[in-house]
C-alpha cells in the first residue's frame, strides 16, 4: 500500500512507495554483464509480467499477437498503477512507429483513462530514455490513479503563445512559461474537455502532431548533442483535469542545485526562439545551441 504524507503549510504531498526499490535496472547497466538480460515487456515473455488488463491486437490474453498491451505495474507508486507497452518492438517508439500505431497508443490511453476517471485523478505519463528516469528500455507509458482529495502540483493550461503549428483540432506551442529548453505543449482547440472525451477523428490529428513534434525534437538533439553518451530522452504527461493538455519535456539538460534549492526553473532557450526553430523559420539554431553548450561547459568549471 502507498502512503500519502502531506505538508500542512504548502498543501503539497509526498507518496511513500518503498516497493519501488525493487524495480529492475535499466538495460544500460546490464550491458556490462556477459549474460543478455530478458526484457519482460517483449512478446513471448508475457508470463514474466502480471496478467494483462487490456490489449489492442490479436491473440489471447497474456500471449503474443498484441499491438499495445496494458499490465499492472509490479512496483506501483499508487494503489492503481499500470504499464502501457507501446508496441512489441524494444527499439521503436513514437518518432519511428507508423502513424496508425501511434493512434493505437493514444486510443489505449483513452480507454484506460475512461476506465478509471470516476475513481480518482488519472495521470498518464511517459519516461522515454535513460536520462528521463526510465527503468526499462522497452518503450512504455504509465498510468497512476491518485485520490481526488490529493492536491496535484500541476500547471493549468498555459495561454497560447509561440504557436508552432495547428490542425483541425489541436494547437502545438511553446508557452512563455516554459521551464525546460524546447518544452512543447499540445492542447485541444475545444477547451473545457477532458482527455477521455477524445473522438477517433481527433486522435488521428493528435497522433500526427505528436509524432511530428517528437521527430523535430529528436532532430535538434541529434544535430547538437549537448551531453555526451546520452541518448535522446524526454518526458511527457497528460493533464488529468478539464482543459487538458499534453506536455512534452525534452531532457537536453540536467537540473542543478539552484533549481532544486529554490523551486525556480532556469530556461536557457527563449520559448519564442524554440517555437521559431520548431516551425523551421530561419536558421539560428547553430548560434543558440552553441551558446547553450558554452553555458553548460562553463557551469562545470
């Protein structure tokens, strides 16, 4: 069982989940071992996970044939915590799966969100890559159910500034209040809805802008890798309440003592400039990233 501990003055909460200590190590730590590790999320290894609760694709429960698979998390943060396995592939994710498959991932999110929405606050999030906090390399997302009485310290939808693109149903933009370099939000044009209200037609539009955005971020990362020996990594989460949004945080930099000690964020890339680069307007990328790299280099001295 998880334990919720409040701070009376700030109304913030801490979840004590000691079972998380038993999580498996990331594959990067196991590469040093001669024996190849077995990925419990790959097809053929279904018996290594708890019994599945949802799947899209063919085959019987807990057997191969699935395209997206949902299982309970063996090391839960909260009492209801699920793992959403993006695809059978250990190497492909949103940026290089087919667009139809990205739609399936979002449909799985919608189905599990609606399954839990009357029981608590449904937070769906993804840690992609070792630098993002992922404990397994196989691409996956997670869903946690948080009691309604817990005050979540999450941002409400930010104003529409620095728009990167839009389609029939969604805006893609870099809010002025961006806490990370190249932070991107995707927000529906219809406000006041929750994520579970998405139609299949809207999911098609969402999948398209999501995939394009992640591909653009990866292109920036690959061209100007700011940290050696670190692969492309990002986090995203879906705001669990009304006027929802999808927040993508690329992990180009580390958080340091100032941010941790003050609660203030230092963003070295102006969101206006980030949006301009993501739109492809002009070619100021080299100069801006050179400055960022220089700042990071000086901070280590």
